[in-house]
């Protein structure tokens, strides 16, 4: 009996490369007759349906879900191959029989960094045809932002335009994505022809990656089962005359069931501000004792539900429709939060139990972890800026940041947390490789973890930090630690930019341009570039500065600079944790 040829273990490929090639061959041979004299590597496994799972991920969520999809597909008789979008082309996709696409959207409707090249190639008129390829797309997004799920919608349209067949409809997942994702995956695998049988032990490595993430492992803690972590300490990092309040927070970890690596994020489930809850209850004319359903189905008092279970931020379309239909007042600009909608319109005559069904579930907020587990066993550290501002005559508070800054009590409060794995944002695996870290403000958080990790492991690679904020006197957070890193040789170079310390505002991207020649030398030496912080402005400005460095110091044309950056992304040498 003939079978699909396998890449032997002795071949000069990594495990990931060998898995991809095995899946590629499975897809190719599923669409063409097998030669009669084809040699075989091993006894044929039970018939497995080849499936390529592409992920486009900025912070790790899409990759985590793609791994879940691969695991489930393996159970249902697919030879599933997990593929980073940066590692494939449209021509390679054309050889695949079935494709699942799982991608997030970040910034102003942009593709994740690892999806940009494939997104651009698929959108081009000259892209190869994908006739005979069956696909389904799961788009991840946040409905609080414009261009919700735009990247996933793009891939869905591009694939159809190139001739691929949509096996099942696109799924658009909001931040509370689990139920929608599970429904989509079940429908997509069914449409792609699951045989329903477990994957045999003799199947290729690509059949079912044996990856169990923290939220899936029995007895572990995850997003659906957060760990009640004791807040051990909270230390203000910014000066009291600073325009900002940035705190360093330390949480206790359990002895087992919850672990992290440098580069991961911590999900923190907050409680809403009691003052905001009281204001909302007063506006609605309720006392808070009314019984309402919690998201899990149990009945709880309304005040408790509004404090711990429901999001009082951006109103849902359903809430707007019910209240705005009862009268006029306010605009889309001024009705920023649930309280704005409620106070701008007369009550539409709904009961408390119905009101909560018009709200979104309160979600954990993700913060880049600012510690290495090798330096702080049993602890996890965060660097959090408290969000407070005035808008439309009302004081606005960041839900989680002010919960951590004001209401969580060190030594007493148990805060629900989970680790959000981000495999795309790790220090170089090779300890001799240089690192360039660009993180102004709280964007320094993961780089504190990276440097601690390198110190703890004795890594020899050079490290360069670009840091900045408003004023050195009040906003140079972790200054003493940074000085100690320099003194012990753990930080080869430090470039700072404090925007308000001189007449002309200076930011980290200006320092990059000033250091163009040295930056280019580091890049040519194989340095990895990491960026953390604001996606809308800082990250875009840093990206533009990087391209300019390549043109000015590297002597490249703009097109060559763009290709160089694409190669950095594809080689996982340009990694961004931006939000």
C-alpha cells in the first residue's frame, strides 16, 4: 500500500520545519495520484485528512487558539500542521487541501506583524490562484475599537477572491472569545470532513501537536479558572510631582499550576469602581439588591453583578438601541460608557435582570510581566500606569489600573490572575545574540524581565535599551536598577529620551536616528529588536525610524529597507508587544 513520504528525523530541519514539510507533503499528495513505485518511510497510518492551521498573532492569543485547534483537529482525524503566517507564502498555500486561518487585528485595523507579508501578498492582483483550497477564518478582535476583526475579514475576502472555497462562515470573536471560537472550530472541522477517529501513534509529528496550554491542563489555572493571587506589595515608581502614577506590583504565585516565562503577560480580572456602580444604580432607580443572572448562570444581587461580573465601559449596540429608542440626547462621541447612555436617556422600562443581558462580561486586562521567574521564584511582577482623565465633564478611570492602584490592598487582597502565554515575544534562544529593546514608559516592563533573565542565566549577548518618558527627575522608573545593570555589564548601551526636559520634544525614535550607524551594526551582527508600548503612535514612529536607519546607515532603498524588515519579522528578530 502506498503512503505519503515523510521527512526523516535525520534530515537537517528543526522539529517545526519538519512538521510543516510533512503537512505540506500530506496536502500535496492528497490532491495528486501517488506514483506506483514511491518508496515509503514507515507503515501507513490510518487515513488522516491534511489540515494547515495558519495563525497571525501579536500578543499570543491567536497562536494559543491555533494550538487548541490543532489539538482538537488531531483528535478528530486530521493531520494538522501549525504554521506561523510569517513562514508561508500564497504559492505554498495553493498546495494545501484545507486551511484554517486564525488571526487577530491590532492597532488601527492592521494585521499582526507576522501576518503582514502574507496579507500583502494575498491582496495583490498577481497572487497565485487558490482553486481547490477549502478554508475557514476565525477573526479575533475587540469591539471597543474601530475596525473590529478587520484583518480576519480581509483574509476571508482575499482567500475567496483567489478562488479558495469557504467551507464554513467566518467567526468574529470579541475579547470573550471562547464560546464563539469553539462553535466555529466545531463547524469548520465538520465542514472540512473530520473522520472523527483519534490520530494513530504512527502518524506524522504534524498530526496533532501535543501542546497543552495552561488553561487546558488538568489542575492548572488559566483564563477560565484564574488563580486568586495575593497582592504582596505595591510601590510607586514615578515621582509624586509626575503627571503620571506608575506602580510596581508584586503578586504571589502558587507552588504549582501557574508558571510563566519572560515575555508573557498577566491577565488581571478587576472589580468595577464602587462609586461608578452606585452612580449607575441611582440613575436607574434600583437599590442593588435585585436578583440578576451572572454570566455563569447563577443568581446574584445586582450590585455584586455590576461590581464583579459586567463591563461598565463601552456600551453595547443592544444597550444603545434600548435606551436611545426611549428618547434623544447625547452623541456617539459623548456616550462613551454605560453610565453616559443611562444618564442621557429616560429609562426604557426594563427590569434589572434584562438590563444585565445588555452588558458585556467583565474581561481580564493583560499587562506585560516585568519579572523573570528565574530572578523572582514564586512571584510575578507588573508595571502599571494608572489611567485617569476628564472627558465630557466626567472623571474617567481605567477599570483595572485604578483597581490595582487604589482598591487592591497589599497583604490582603486576592486578585484573580492568569498567565497569558506569548511565544512570539521571548529573549533570543541563543544567549550570545544581541538584544535591542525599545520601551518608553511602562513599555519597559518586559525588558526588565529580559535583562533579569539574561543576568540569571549568564547570557553573554549585548543588550541595548531605549527608554524615555516626560521628565527624567520624576519619570525615570527603575533608574537604580538600570544603573546597576550598566555597572555589572548587563546593559551595554542605554539611550534615553525625556520629552519635556528641553524646549523641543525628543522621543525614542529620535535617539534611534541619532544612533543609526551603531544600530545598523548591531542589526548586521544578528541583533533581535523588541518594541513594547503604544501601538497607535510610538510603535508606528519606531517602525518608521527603523526603516530610516536602514536607508541612512545601511545604504538601502526604501524598498530594500522594507524587505529587510520583513526578513527580520520572518526570522523572529523584530518582535513587538504593542497595544
